[in-house]
């Protein structure tokens, strides 16, 4: 019974993918996801304090490098080095 309900639920969810409205929903969902990603990147690169970023990522050099790369185009993004890089 449980498997049958799961199969029906999957079929109902997938039914929206083959209709003309399904394409509109997918496009709207993709646009929304793009907007959320852009807002998240802005918040990470522009709204965070340098201290908050250092506390969260500063002890892991790979994360520092990833943060700096991700935020390299942000006009106000905080760029920092790990303690080892400063020495």
C-alpha cells in the first residue's frame, strides 16, 4: 500500500512536467533559484563583516581561497588572508 501511494505521488508530481504549464513553472522556478543565489552571494560578499567571515572560514586556507574567489567581483567584499599567509 505504501509503495502504491508513493508511486501515485510520483506520477502526480511528474504529470506537471509534460504540460505547457509545466514548462512555465520550471522557468519560473529557475528564475527564482537564480535570484535566490544572487541574493545569497550578495549577502555573503557584501553584508558580512570581516570578523564574521574570519571566525567562520579563516582557519581553513581552502575556504579562505574559495571565499576570496567567489567574492572577487564584489565591490565591497572583504578579502583576507589566513594567519599562515600573513607570516
